[in-house]
């Protein structure tokens, strides 16, 4: 049972209502993490701003693989559920999604995807990334894309911890 109940749009603070309406329009449904964050409209707004910002610059498949990998490392069932679907929609194959735990030894991923997954794993596990991984990424990503990748992994870790800290449930 969640520690904080998600709010219906009509019950949310006035500042949160238009954000929740936009989320429902974008995703076709209300998502419990956003409906829970609606208790604090500034946090909800900031989270959605970062989420909107990471939609730029980095190819969708790379972004979703990074988000999914971070969520897998953290054991966040909620985020893994949604971002596995998003990764598939962005072009990740079933073979890739099934091999995510052993990406480094899998031929399902190309070198760029392996570097993205290594980055997500390292940053999630240790809050640092080794220079070799960054150098490998810089062979195919520019600085803007690297910033977006870092923000993607950071947002995944944030939402993973909010989900765990508030025991947010899948609908």
C-alpha cells in the first residue's frame, strides 16, 4: 500500500491540475508517480520539466535503454515497467531487453549501446563514471547528448527513489 495516496486531478492543488491534465493527455492516462507528486506542485513541475528536457538531443532508444538499465539496477519495478515499454517503442528488441543484465557480454547491443548502458550502470551504482566509458561515449555523442544522458540517468535514479520511498504502485 502506498505511503501517500495519488491524487485525482480534481483533488490536486490548483498549481498541479494543469500539469496532471497535460500528463494524462500525453500518456493517455494518469500515472501514479505524477499523481503522487501532485501533493507538491513545485516538485511535480520540476520533475516534468526535466522529463521534457531529456526528450531532446539523445536518440530515443539510447535514452530509454539508459533509463531502463538504471531502473533495473535499482530494482524499481514501477519505472522498469514503463521504461521497458518505452524502450521497445523506441526500437529496442526483445533480445536486447532480455539481455539488459548481461549487456557487456551480449551481441544484441552495438558498441554505442553498450557504452550507454555502462554509463547508466556506473552512475547508478557509484555516482561516478570511469574515464574510459566517457571516452567511448564521446566517440559517438556530443557534449549536449552527454549532458542529456547524465540527466536521464539522474532522473531515473530520482524517480526510482521516489517510487521506493513512497511505495508507489503500478495502476
